[in-house]
C-alpha cells in the first residue's frame, strides 16, 4: 500500500503488479518451456509437425493417418538402427 492508502502505482499510473504475480508468471513461463522441450524430445509432437509439413509441401496428396505415420517411422528405424539414440 502507498502512503495514501491505495495500491502501488507504476510510472504510468496503473496499479503495479505484485511480487506474487510476477513470480507466478515466471514459474508458468519456465514450466511451459520445460513442457515444450520434453514433449519435443519424446516425439509427442512428431505427427502434428509431419502433418503440417505434408499439407504445406504436398497439398495435392492426403495426409496419412497417425497410425500409418508411426508404423512407417518405426519401420524406418528398424531398417537403419544407427539412426536412433537408444
């Protein structure tokens, strides 16, 4: 609270954010970044990325369904086992 009994104000006269709000926003940003990194590394977004690419580059052909995508992806890894990490 300010000396006049109101909320703290920023230089533009609007109420300033509380420390808790700033920390909360920072925590959400970090969590969002970690979640993006983990899902990308685990391949959770692989089909969505592939489907978007396929629609953009090959608009005249249908996008294979997700089951077909994963079956072909794992078949490729079996043919070239050195291309995977584990």
